[in-house]
C-alpha cells in the first residue's frame, strides 16, 4: 500500500513561499547546497535542449540543487518523449486524412476522432495522457506550474529569500 495523501511540498519551496502554514519546518532534513546541476551524460538530443532551456530559466530562482540532476533529467526526457508522441500523433492524423482524401471519403468528427477509433490511436492517446500527468507532477516539484509558480518567490541575490523575514531584518 502506498503513502496516503498528496506528497509533501519540498521544504525549500515552503521557505521561498514564506511558510504560509506557520508549521515548523523539518530540522533533521538533509541539507544540500543550492547550485545548478551538471547535465547528466546519456540524455537524448531533445532532452538536452529542454534541459538547457529549463536550467537557464530556473537558475536565478535558487530552487535548483546539484543533487536534483536526475529528477530534472527525468522531467526533460519525459517532456522530450511527450513532444515526440504528439508529433507522431499529428503524423498519424495527417496520414488518416490523406488516405480518406485519396479514397474520396469523409471523416466524421475529423481525423483525430478516426485515429481514436484505432487500437494504435487509443494507445497513443492513453500514453500521452499518462505522460502528461507525470510531467505535471514533476514540474510541480520544481515550482514550474502556474499554481506552484505563483507561490514561489525568486531569490534576488545569493541567499536572498531563503532566510526567515524576521531573521533577515535582525541580521541586516
């Protein structure tokens, strides 16, 4: 039996949000230094492009840590696979439309509906749906969805936004 309830929000993101729930932050959690992770070897070409884009956009936020490399790699590879699946699905719908046009047949509902009536089409659509759900969860972990991004504040300078506001006021 799995864990109950939604996964806990990462402490670092709770800190960047300002600990709105006012519950104590875990004090025995492993502390990893912030930093931009190096891109792991063995990534696909499309995965590398997505990595470079995401890391370039996320580097200033202070959310990244060097130990996040594998989680970020998984997100990038899953996103690259989703993009490939969507391109393949578009190719399949174009092929259906082309064959129907050659035969002079109409496509009630359009080529996508006709594709969803085939086993391959249903499998492709199901895979896209499942992979999209996984990517949303992965993006939430890094604060990359609209809901999670709206609550995360970016660090202006090194260490800024990581301290409790009261501590920051006392320390200067």
